[in-house]
């Protein structure tokens, strides 16, 4: 078994066999895996917010937002020989971690993150091969670029491989 590349919150990275790539603590955050089965290179981003317009003044952490993180990941992958037309995506997360009686938009971070990710991937013409989103449980995900398998560990639900 190779090394595990860890992706933190508001972070992104890439992995190549024999590495796998993992992120944990996906609550309302969304984990995005972009991969190319021909060259076996994958990238993962752990995004916290739908878009960079939410950024406060100062230094922008581009990995924190769906729009900037996905674009940056695409740039890194293309430098690794990944062809844009071969990229596929798997996404997980976007849980509604807290129950609120109000329909306050600000509290719908999880669903809004999922919507933003899907819109950006659609605009980039990247197909989503699998998604495990929503619900109210946190997730840990690990992707193997060699097999294309995504392992999703959900609190209270165990492990799924897709």
C-alpha cells in the first residue's frame, strides 16, 4: 500500500499510484475528486464555501471556495498530463449538519456547496460519475487513482466503495 496524501480543510492536492488521497471531516464541506483513468492521476479539493465572493478582504485561500479550488485543481492536473476531456468527477459531503426551524439561506451551506460544485463541473463539461451528498452525517473519503475507487466512510453508516 502506498502513501496517503492528506488533504486538509480548505486545501487541495494530487495523487498518483501507488498513493491514495484522503480528506476527513466533510460536514457541510464538499470533497471533490477529479481524475483521469488513462494517466491515473487524481486531484482532490476540500471546499468550505460555494464561491470566492464570500472571501473577506486580505489573502484569499483559493482552496476554500468551489469556484477557485476547482479551477486551480484543473490547472495542476493539466500540468501532470491529464486531458481535460477525460476528466471525471466524484463528489461527497455537503451535509446539513444542524437542524434549523428557519429556512435561513446562510444555514444551508452544505446544499449550497453541492449546488455550486455541480454548476461549476457542468460548466467545465466534467461528468459526475458518483455523488454521495446531503444528509446530516459527516464523511471521510479516500480515492485510489489506480483503481478509480472512492471509499466513503460515513458516521453511523459504515464504508462504501464506488
